[in-house]
C-alpha cells in the first residue's frame, strides 16, 4: 500500500482541492480506501489503464476537447511500485 505522503505528493490524490490540476494525478493509482496501490508494475493492469487513457485521448481529439479539461487523471508520476498489501511503500519509506 502507498503511504499518505506518496499519495499526496507524488500520486497527487485529491489534486483538485490541492490547487493542482486533476490531469496531473497518476493514471496507475488504484485508490481503494483505506489502502491505495500503484498498478504500474502489474503488466495486465498497466496495459488496460494505458488503453483506457489512449481511448480517452482519442475521444477528446475527435470532440475537439483539451484532455486536460476533462477532469481525468493523465499523469505518469513515478517509476512504480509492486502491489504489496501489507507493506507501506512510497518515496518517504526505506
């Protein structure tokens, strides 16, 4: 699970209320409270997420919408972490 500092500072959870645009939030974040996980190193999840984002970008282009204005996460904010259910992870952990 990701640490609170990782979620706030890197994944940018709650980006809208932190005066950070929502599009900067990480696309690989699985924010299921109380624990959140990074799915970047899970290859099946990563492919699915990237396919969804690509589809969203194509849809925005067709409709003439700036993807950054759609309030959808578009960020790739870190190198990723394996999904560990009982070990806290993040830049602030050893």
